[in-house]
């Protein structure tokens, strides 16, 4: 979902920087996991740099500061289903990546946040910017990319 960017204020609120800046999912969830520990969301409101979130039981700046940098996760059941022609990025793990000519380039092992656009991390370490994705074929679990010359040159 995102990361805790920092503590906010004196009463224990945290600023969460979401991986998807467009998402409003934090406004709808009741529970989140921060660093693997479950927290009940008392209140969440959009802020200029992400979401200001009050967590039940986190009542001081020191407690909130201890959460800084930790990954925020949500139960999949609390998220709205993806819309038509949409897919959650995490669901791309395990998909095969092929170039426009059909050459297999690897299998997505994880996603990595990298500034303005996320990266697909392929088994073996190759990085593919999400901006190169042309098509996602959910039935065959394949991702077609527009690979510029040299993207995979160091591996070959």
C-alpha cells in the first residue's frame, strides 16, 4: 500500500506515502499492518504528500516516529475490486515478461518503487520500468513490453 513517511504532530498521527498516489483506498480500510503489526485505523485524510492517518493505540509522536520507514499493508478483502481492464500491480508477480517480438525476458519476482514510476523486478535482477508495459494478458499471465534497444543487453 505504501510506507510510513514520518510522524505528524504530537498526538501520534503518521503520514503514509502511498505507492499509488491516485488511490483513495486508505479512506476505506479499517485495519492496516505496519511493519507486520496490525493497527486499527481511527481516521485517515488525504494530505498534500499522502495520507494523514490516526491509528488506535498510537497516541504520541514517539510511538508514531517508531513506525517511520515501515511498509504499510492492507488485507486484500478490504480493497475494492479492480475495475474493468484494471489489475493490482502486486498481482503481476509471477507473470512472464515478453518483448513485442515475443521473446521471453523473465518472470516478475517483485515490484520496486522508483520515484515517478515503479519497476518490475525480474528473476535474475533485470529491472523493467512500468512505463514500458504495452499490454497485460491476464489469461496467459504475460506482460508485453516495448523494450528499447539495450534494455537487456547487459544480461546477454
